[in-house]
C-alpha cells in the first residue's frame, strides 16, 4: 500500500480518465472519477499530464471540472511553472497513471486497489429479458 502522505500524481486523459476518442472526449472509464475524487479527498495533488493542447486541452479540463475534478496543475509540475526551452518537459510526480504503461492500463479498480489496498464493488450489468429466461 502506498503511504498516506501527500503524493503528486500525474494522470493521462485519453485512454486513462476517458476512453480514447481523441480529439473528441470519450466516455469516462469505470471508477476513474470516483478514484480521482478519493485521491483529492485524501490530500493528494493531481496533475493532468496529457498530449492535448489548445482547445482540446481546455475541453478536457472543463469536462473534468464538470465531473468534480480540479487539477493541481496541467501539463506542468506546479501551477506557476513557466515552460520554455531551458526546462525539461518531464514533470515531477510520485506516480504516473497512464494507459501507455508497460503492460497497459489495467483499469481504475486496479489503480484504486493498489493505492487504497481495497477493491471497490464493480456493478454488474443487468441481464436482458431473454437471458433471464434461460
């Protein structure tokens, strides 16, 4: 289990917070916003670390705000960081949550379990009328 001290967590958007539909915004991934909210409630700092820029980035930030997530920083290590050619584009974070990880993105229930040492209940899909008959 990861210590409860404040962590800086960089989170990708497309394919991680939402299904990948770039440049459109995909459907939220199962438990993404619930996990991100829990992380913020525990005092962790979330950085949106995404390929998006300009209008596409603005749309992603607004989408997350509407879902209750306000990021500590966006595509930078801290809010006041000024990006220029003398600063590396690599950001400082304790954890990176990204669909491009080695082995792929296993989903937010696994992320939640790894961070909080608890597996959330995953809602089961209701069976259709005909499948209930069998």
